[in-house]
């Protein structure tokens, strides 16, 4: 018997409770605050995530939800909140019933620009050249948004010069103003890499050949290099043949990191090979003499049985229950020798650093702590000291779960962690959401302030911080 859409939706945990979409786009100022918001920082914390505009009519992956951006603004000890849908071209076409592309449970439909699935722009968010850019994991055109109002400005092809697409987790180098991006051929054996300068001009683009189609999720940058990933989670033969989202871990493939000069030709890439693993998210990378040092959250075996109570969604639920550990890779550009070291065995993901240190030596990172649950939840924040692999932990209250945090520097900060860590959190028993402000140097302490929101912020994907002077002009 074929299940109808409403039955399917009820089986999907990522449409229920704290993951359920909110209907209203709102703007609220003078929010209630428990405690006191520090006055020595100012800016905005943004968080992207899926929020279906319409009730799904068939199988629905969490990645398929229309992108919605949530923002909380801090200035002079006050806070305001707003949320808006991210109006990609595919979102607008879907609103009027003309979209020809579906979600990733459906067969791929190429549209002539290597975009096979609906560009929801729901994965990543970053600030570049005074505007926000929302990015989609399975690659599409970046969607530019006004950093103050969250109103969509345009899909950006950088003056018509963007050859392909842009994947989520491309990087901004705050020290140069550059946006360094990657893209991959979803069903074809290539990678591409490019650089956009601080004035939004494409200054470099190159393509890299691969042994076969790959599904990378992140990249890293250093002062002089980009680090690209060739990972052993790939499409099955059936997936490639039928252009459907059928993936598996190929035990015969290694993990490879490709080190490419930031303005180099793709043929200059140097590959370093390690035992096979999958990596969702980079912590940071930098150069030490001849070495490239790379820290990531390395996925380990889930160890869970298939949760059959979710029916056809059981495989999706199992894959999304992230289990990863902090791991360091060192690659020597002179000798070609690589080394892998697991730094700790605590389970964490969605790492962030002080964005001013992206691609440069950094000591601290802030991660979502992951409990042993069937769905993706963060029950606290781990502050790692990468110098010795130790961490300190902030625990959320009972039934409260968080989002990817962000680091917000204090005015005239004197060191890397001289500032605050902010995070949206939601009480899953009441569906009430707040924003926590933590002292980054005393992460274990109670929040300095809790900003009470007037509607739920569904659990979602990635966030970022932007200082007020990045978007106030």
C-alpha cells in the first residue's frame, strides 16, 4: 500500500517538534532579557536552516526544506530579532508552481547549469563584501541578502563570470576580503575552485580532475593554499546510472586531501592520502613551515541499528545522527609525508572559530556537543584548546538543545578568545527559543544573558557572526 503524504510527513522526525517549520516572518525589537547583554560587543548572529514553505507532497529530506534565515542583532546592550525566507530563484519558481526540480529523494533533473535539485540555499551563511551569502550544500548560485533586513537581493553569478556553482562551506578570508569557493560535478569527475575578491570580482578559477564523481562537504584555506577533499562516501552504481540520491561508503577508497595554491592551476594540486573516512566540517587549517595543519571533525562509525519506527525515513535518520571526533592531519609539502592524529574521543560537530583566525594558526574552537540520540541534537557547547586537545563544556538545561554557535569578539579584543559565544537554543518540551550569550573565556559558567524570543527557531544548520562595522555602512 502506498503511503499518502500526510502519513509520510508524520513519520519524518525532521518535520516534527523542534524541527517543524514556523509560518511567520517577523521582526521584533526590545526583546526580554534575563541577565544583562554586555555592551562591549556589537553585531549580528545569523543562522540558516530548512523551513518548508509548503507541506511536502512526497518523500522529504531534511536538506529539502526552503532556506530560512534567523538573525539576532546586538548593539549597546539591546537585542532585536528577525527571520526571512531565502528567496532563491527556485524558491520563487516553487511559490508560483513553475519549478521543474524536486528534492533529493527524486531523480535528478539537470537544468543546463549543473544544478540538479532545488536550490534551497538552506545550508550555510557567511558575510562577504557587506552582504550575506546563503549557500546550498549540493551546489547552486549563492543567494545574496541584506545583512540588516534579511531581504533577498539576488542570486549572485559575480557579474556573469561564475562558470559553475558554489558549494556550502566555501570560505571568507577576513584578512584579505576574499571569498574562496569550491564546486563539484555531482555526477561527473571534477572539482572546481575559485577566488572572488573583496569587491565581488572573480579573480581566479580552475578545475581539478578526479578519479570519479565525489560528494565533498567542506574545504579549508590557509594563508597561501586551499585544501580540497576527495572522500570515500560516493554514489552507488545505481545512483550514478539512474541519477538518484543513492550513496554509500566505498571501503576501497582512501581519504585524500588536495593542497592547491590559492591562485594555482588545478594541475598543481598535491594529494595526500590517508585511511578512508568521511568529514562533514573543518575546524581550521594553517601553515607551519613546510607543513599544512588541518583540524576537522572526523566521522566515526554510528553503531546504531536502523530505527525502523521511521519507516522509509530510517536510513536518513541514521545518517543524520552525527558522530565525529576532533582529528588533526599534518601534510608536509617538502617531503610529501602525511600524519593523522585523533585529538580526543568526545563526540561533537558543527565547529566554529574566531573568524578573524580563519586560515591562520588558532588555539580555540567551539563545537556542538552531541548526545546519544536518534536525531541530530546539540545538548551543550565544547570549547576545545587545540594546543593540548582538552575541552571545557557548557551544558544546556534539561530538554534544551542548541544550534551551531558563533564567536563574537569583544571591542578591542586582546586575544583570540576575548569575546562571547552565542547560540540559539530551543526547549523541546515547550518549543520556546532563546539566545544564550556566554563568556568565551569562562564557557562553563552560566550565560551572561538569555534573550527570550517570541517564536520558535527550529533546529537547523549553520550560522555565522558579523561585526556591526561589516554591514552598518
